[in-house]
């Protein structure tokens, strides 16, 4: 938790944009894993954390946009709770810690909102993503389950995004901590990986590093020799000589700020020449993106620039032929990188995407493309100082997708399908860094860049 002045300032700036109605912010509740008393690790709603900083379940807050009155709703523990949990601070004391003077039992929330509705006032709420809060919203406001996304307050969504997009110095310091632990996770994997190990062994040790200094991974760890499957969460394979292993993993620290990095390692510690050739194309795209990022450029432009590097590199390998700019315009790169260059990161590893990806990642007037790859770009908007984004180009050889394009003749004038057949067992490569947009450029977050060149990776994998 930050100093209470941080939360007071955030709520004040929120009210500078929201001039009428009542703002409802719901915290999260605990969720049962397989029976009521065995629960998943609690994770507070990020927007509630941003404005109120209280990391406890079953809390909600209401802010009157016209009077500025703030109320936190929650229940003090009873003796049964104390037996299992020990004494807990009073809700009033927790609220005072973040600069809120008024509290009420959770049951009073319904009365507060009904009174606002009775007076014809707008109750602004954000789109819920958990079923518990969907049910709660239905009970509190009578909103149908199929209406919640449509009836969520667009002005409220846009106001929250405008505040959370550019990170404050205190937030950047927390993200740096997460990236420091993320660095340790990935370097540990590099040092321990050996042919004959089970993928799950590496996952377990990496996540142990994460838990030693954080609360959880920022998303389920991706570690697989089938890197052509973008989000492969199966870890049951044995590491085999000559394969590539994609490791996409991040940390969420106690403050809930995140890291997200990807490295692709040769299972035996040495890249083959064929692997090096493709790897260095991805590295060049990654380096380009970092160097291109600066305030004023759109991340869509950076994405397309990275795609140009990838298409040129694949042309140099004889896998593509034709004019590079024409191929990029036609979307040929989508066959090899069917995802966007990166996303926002902060309190969420995909920051604020619960509020709507197009609101978070696209400026007014920008529209989402339909091309494979570019259409999946989560962050397209103009960069500003304070943005924290991921830079994660990749090249993947997905046999089913290649065969589909071949059968359909899609972009066939540019693609050497016969030569691609020799890459069907290649897998994939992704390289991801976390970037902070500075006033005149961008820098990688963390204590240092996680080893990334062919030479750096081979040296550290053979360091013993």
C-alpha cells in the first residue's frame, strides 16, 4: 500500500473527470477452489486497489461525484473469524489509512444505491469480470447479466483508463521490483535447463523463485518445446536435444504490480545454425521496437515496423519473396506472428483489459484491423511518457496454419510453401522485454536486460 496521499490524489483526479452521479467500485470476494473453505489465493480487483489500496475481500466503495463524499462498505470480523484469522483491523481504521472518513456495513450498500436510483441519479459501474460481482450487480442495480457489458459506464471506463495509463513514480518503482524478481526467474531457468529434465521441474523452480519474493505468478507460466502453440501450458514433456523451449513467465509482487518476460532457449545449451538464423530475426525486431518507442509514435506503427524486420528476415532466408512493404501491407507476417507486438502492463499483466481492450489499447479514431496478427494488437495507441508496455515479437511455424494458407492460396504469390515444409518441426521463438516510455525514448525495466543474444544465452547455459 502506498501513502494515503496517493489514493486521495487519485480519487480527486477521478472526480475532475466525473462530474455527476454515483461511482460504484466493487472489490473482489474469495473464490472456492473445490469446496467452500478451500479457496483460490485472493486477488483484489485492480481498479479498487488503484483508488483505495485495500487488499481484503468483500469490500466496495461509493463516491458521490457531485459532493465528493466517499464511503467504504465492509464488515468487521466477528469472533468466529478471529478464531481462524486472528484479530483484524476495523474497517474504519483501514479506510482511514487510505484517506476515507466514512464507512458502513456491506449490507448498507444496497440502500445507498437504491436511494441514488430513487432520486434519478446515474450509478456508474465498471464491467464486471467475475461471476460473484455479476450476481452482486444484478442484485444491487437490477442489471441483466447479458446487459452488463453494454450498460457499464463508458465515461467511468475512460476516466479510469486515463488515470491508470501513465504510471506514477511509485508505480514504476514497484514494477521495477517485479522485473527484478522476473530476471531471477528467467536466469535460474537458463542455468538449470538440461536435456532429460521434465519441463515441469523448471516451471516449479521458477515459480519457487517467484513465490520467494512475490505473491504469485502474474499469469500461468508458459514453458514448452512446442513454441508454435502461443499459450502452451502443458509441462509434461522431457527436454530433448536440439529443440527450442519458449519460456513466457512473470511475477506479481505483494503490491500486485507485475512483470512479463519471454526467452527462447536451446534445450541442449547451443543453438543450431538454423535456429540462430530465425532467432536473430526476432531479436532484431525486438531491438527495433525498443529503439523506435518514444512519446508521440503509435504502438501500431512500432508493430508494423517490427513486422517489416521479420518479413525482410524471412525473405533473406528464402521463405518469402516479393516487395517487403507490399508483403507487410498484405499481412504476410500474420502467418508467422499471429499476435500483436505487446500490451500494457502494470497492476494487471494485461493492464486494464477487463475495462475493454479497445478502450485501453486504442485512441479515439483508431480502429482494429482484421488482418491476422495486426487484428490481435492489444496496444495500438499513441505512446506517452509513463506508459509501461511489453515488446514481444515472435516467429512461429504452425503447420496447420501454413497448410490452411497453402490450401486457400492466401498470399501465395509471396510465400515459398515448399521450403516452409522443412520448418514444420521447428517450433517457435518469442522474445519479450518490459519497456518504460521515457520523455525521449524507452528503457527496459529491471536491474538489467535478461540475457538475450545467442552468445549471452549459450554462455550462461554453459556457465558451470
